[in-house]
C-alpha cells in the first residue's frame, strides 16, 4: 500500500496523530511534524490522538530528557531509570510537553473495552503490535480514515490512509 506526505493532508481533514509525530516535534527532529501540529492548532485540520499515544510520548520523552540532562548515558535508558528511581523524580519537562498536546487543538480519545476488542481484530488481520493496533482501533472507531505517523506499519491497515513526514 502507499502513503502520502504530511503536507498532502487536505484542509478540513480529520487526522489521527501517532506518538511518533509528537516525539519528532518535541525533539526538534522534524519541521514537517511541527508544521502539521501548527495546522491543527490553527484549525486547518482536525487532529485527534489517544491516551495510548500520550503514554507512548511520555515514556519516550522521559528517556530523551534523562539522556539530555546527562542523568543517564545512552543505551538501555529504561533499565537505568528503573534501577535509579531518584533520577525519574528529577524529570519534569517531558510531562510538561505531553500536557501541551491537548492545547494544540488535538482531541484526545479515551481507551475503552470496545477499542481493545477492535484492536485485537486489527492485530490478527494486519500483524500490528499491541499499541499500534490500539491507535488504529481508536481512529477507526471514530470514523477517522487519515493517520499521521512516521511508522510505515500503518500502511497495512486498509481502513487508514497514512501520511508520513518526508524529513526523517
């Protein structure tokens, strides 16, 4: 299946935004992702995400912050943080970033048992991992057919049209 670029998202489109887009935005890795989120904030497109995606963003940005502050060295960061919970208590910027997401004009969808059930079918049909299947199920359950992500695995989901950054 094919994918399109983020700048090809039509005005007024309802788009589900994957965790990768937020991570690339907050780490400054992708101007394409920054532009997409600005389009959501301006109301040019309607952005949606889910609690599952926000948890992924928080997890990844926590590890990035720990390394950036020099509190742990790169490599096995999660293990290092587990072994030193005092370091985790020192990390706050990642949470501030996650809390900005709903302020960007992004609606956050809840996870419920129905979505969990739909996600199981998506995993079996398309071979997605659990969190990716939950994201796809959240979008599909809301009638959202556009997905913004850096993850090419979403190309396999027939009900979704994938839009990807070009600058990564």
